[in-house]
């Protein structure tokens, strides 16, 4: 509690800065749509998507006004010009892009959903409802690799998890490259009575390390921010999107063995399907029967030196689409809904999913709903379970939402199993949140109440959170405070700190907590130097036990310099004061006893120009660690021969040295990756991971052939070994999968 006074002073100082700082450079989003307007042209002439603009409509169509520089600063015009035209017919929304350039285009990959960062390309932001809370983002790079995603509110940036069928072609010339794009109306969902859509474009020019946008988006906002769209003007209502029904059957076959569990080599075959059905022009039904995710790349392993579990991101496409409706409740370390609880056990092993259904979309222009139900099957001692999630999000004010959810997990246990472990029979969660955002996006705030329900539990079963964020041109402030009850269970979620391992008794102890997080960042943009920006970040994280005694106080200062050649240099120092509640093990020696530990660490890191043939990054860390010492080296080396070859090597070395009785350890994590992009429809990726902490050596090699748009053939080889004893096989499998996207 001795940090209360300094913390209060910090918050007061931030508040003063926050109040006196002018918003002269922040422009109201509504005024943008008066200044940036583009009239769309209707055509009856067929448009061939070839990137060459031979059709007469392109000579008659209005062109965007000159773009503004977006990054590394928002001052003036970019070095190279970009022009975009928009047209439509009864089925498609068309875009013609001319990106003036010199020399060879730079891209990172030919793979779909590679994203926009680090690739010469064009991004299109579309907001059909013009509510500035939900939209779509389509990206094409100069070699015609497509990426697409939905843009939810709050905007955490694209995850490239949403996929739909659309068409594009690019053409490269000596002084420019062009892109021609056709997006089916039925792919984007909208109401046909809106004559003004939100629209913006972002040009990525990697060779000059510049981003530019049609509207003048401030440097402190994302290029695709829906609060800074211009206006796409329709002379007459857009066409009705029409019905959208997609049937995606699949078949798989595999040959596998599992020596770790004594399972002999066997061959199996399987099949199932997904379906997408447009219930209305803005509401969609997704169905899945016996889904298979064998083609999904394995998790990227990490070295875990914390006392708590690691949050691994979801990779399965079915759960990623429209995931913001369910997964954005709470804050990143505390999520009541975490889709990896469905179809995976706590160790990441697959549990069969029998079937599932999901309804998502808008029922009015400002009301979004989501409903999902999934049924898993039995696997060994793992009983079948049913998972239900329901959510509603109501837009209020100019750019804010009130949302609520309900979650339910039911386990098909026998009466004897329920009597033995009554808490495992079922679990339910409900909650409500307010997310406020002013129209400019400079202010945001949130408040939330979450409640859990378990058999026999009546108290200490809630989670409350509130906070705010200021996002200014130079100054950024985040403050968040929350409390988690000891009996707050999330059968379908993830709470990072609530489970504590007592190494002396080899048991897990639940302990609620209260936390206060605040972060202040300040950034400057020097002129006439080799730097794009310099900045610092000060972070404070305070955790208290339910009785208000200290649990952990963490403070960190980071200073970084971003160079015009894309390089980055940073240094950091932190101090951690931990009141260890239970004995904890980090080595094979005796557990570190409970008590109070204060230790400091510091380090430095550098990332080189990623546009070079060979680039690298390195991070060095050293200092104390509880009652011992810690040193770490992390490095990545990348060889990129564009557009076809990417080779990278991630290596990490961690050394822990404690007093004699508590042991010492050296941990290695080595992960090379080779990616061959033969074309925009044929890829081969091999990913190897050697991790001594998890005693696992893993090989994952995947060939993907996209034989038609959204239709794929996969061939995947996986192999797992122990690292100690070295290279004793655990399991291996060779799997093929073929799916076919069929529009009905």
C-alpha cells in the first residue's frame, strides 16, 4: 500500500495533462464525410477482373482526391500518388486502384491473409451502416495476395479470421502497379436503403516506409479506423444483396501412430461439412457437423517463467469468425469466453466436436446479436459437453455500445461423477458492459459487471472492471481497475491469475485478486533526422489479495526509437515486488519458499530493417529473479527472397541460477520455419520447434493448394519427440484434407 501516494500523484498529473491538452488536430468524424466524398458509378458493361481497366466505365468514374500521409507522420502528402475509382452493377462492388511506384514491389508473402503491414498494397475500409462501429477491411498486395476481415468495436486491429469469396487481379508496370477488385454484395451484409456508406483507403508503400490514406487520419489512429472514413455516395439505393448460401463439405484421411500412449499405427477417414446461410441481408447462420481442424498450424510455443498459465490464441476458423461478439468481454488477462475451452482439453488435446450452430449479425442498424451452441463427444474419460453462448450489442450515442452475454456449459456426467465433483457438472456466466468511445476516438472508457454460477456457490463469485483510455497525438494514457472473486469460475473462459500452484503440496489453490493497471506513453516525431519517432512508456501493475494485502507490484520503464529504415532500438528497466503466497518451482530443485521478493531486471533490444534480404532482431535481458539471477537472449534471423521464399529462425536461451538448494536451469527454445510460396494458390510451410521446457521436439509440415477460390487441398505431416531422452518418438501422423466451397 506504500505506493498509493505516488500512484495518486501520477494519476492526477495524467488527468491534468489530459484535460489541458487541446484537440486541435483531432477532426470530428462527421466533418470528414463532408470533406471526403466519392460518388459511385453504375455500369451495365461487364467488367473483366484483370487489373488493366479496359472497360469504358473507368474513364467515366470519379477519382479520389489526393491521399494524405498517415505514417510515420500525418504531415502533408506521401511521396507517391494513389488513385481509386469505385463502380457497381447488380452483383458486385468494383474498385480500380492505381498505385504509382518505382522499382520492384515489396511483399512478404503470397499467402492469403498475410495482412497489410510490410506489404506494398492497398486496403479498403467499408462501413455499409455508417455507424462507425462495424465494417469490413479488404487488402490486396501488389502480387495479388488477398486478406480480409471484419472490423468490430472496440477496434483491436484485424485478425484476418473472417473469410469470404471475392475477386481481384493486379498488374505491375515500370512506374506503377494496378489492382482491380470485385466484391460480391452478398459477401458484405448491409441494408439496401442506405445512400451513404463509410469508405476509406490505405496505401502501403513499404520501400519508402510510408502509409497514406484517402482521408486525413491522425497518426495516433489505425489506418482502418471507422471514425475517420469518408463518404461513398449512392445516387440510388444499392442493389439488394440477395441470398447467400454456402455449403462447404470436407473429407479427411490420416495414418497415425501414438507410441506415448501405446497406440499402434492405424489409418482412418472422416468427413463433415460447414454451411453459411444468409437469414437476412445482415444476419447469418453458420452450421458445422463433425468439424475437422487438422490443417490448422500448431501453436507457437513459448517459454513460460510466470507462475500462471499462458493464453494461446485461437486458430480454428469456425471460432474466429465474428469472434468479437463473444470474445471481447473483459480484458485480455480475464476473458469469460475463451473458445479454446470448446473442443480442446487444458493440454490442447483434441476433443471431438459433433456439431454446432452460430447466428451472428445485425437485427437493426445499431443492434448486433450472436448465438452459438456446440456439442462435443466423448473421448476416454472426458464426458460429452454442451456449450451455449448468447450475446447482444446495442449501439448508443455516436460511437458507443452496451452489451450483455450469457454462457452455459453442461457436462454429461453420471450421478456418481456429479457427487464426486459437483462443480464440474455445470457452469454459467452472465455479464453486462458499457464501452464508450467519442466520435474522434480520443476518449474511450469501459465499465463491466460479470457473475458466475456454480452448484452450491452463492458468494465471492463476481468480476467487476472499469477503466479509461486517452489516445492523443503525443500522449497516451490507460487506467484499468478490477476485482475478481475467489469463486469466480469461467468454464468457458480464461482468468490468468486465479489458479496458484502450491509446489510443496503439488496442488492448485484458487485465490481471487484486485488489480490496478496504469500506463502512460509519450511520443515525439523528430524532423530532419534518421528517426521516425522516439517515445517512452511507464507501466504500473498493482495486485492485491482479497483481504487487501499486497500480492505483487510491478513497474517498468521503456524507451524506444523507431528509425526511418524500419529499424527499432529499445531499452527497458523494471522492478518487481512479489509477496509469494505459496512455494513455487522453476527448476528441479527445492521450491522457492513463500515470502516477499524484490528484484530488478533490465535489457536492450534491436530490430533491423526488415526489407533487407537478411534481417534480424535481438533482445538481451538480465537481472534478479526472486532469490536468484536470470539472463536471457532472444533472437530472430530472417532470410526473405521475395516473393517465393521465407526462412526464419527464432531462438531463445534462458538461464536461471538460484541458491544451491533451489537449483538452476538452462532452457532452450529453437524454432526454424521455411515457407515456400509457389503462387497465390500453392504454399508449403515447414515449422520445427525444439522446446526443452516442454520436453518436446515438434515437426509440422503443411502443403496447401487452393484449387478454386476458398476451396483447398491440404497435406499435413506432424511428428513429436521427447527432447529428454533425446528424439524418442511420441506420436506422428500424415493427414490429408479437402474442402470445397459451393455457392447454392
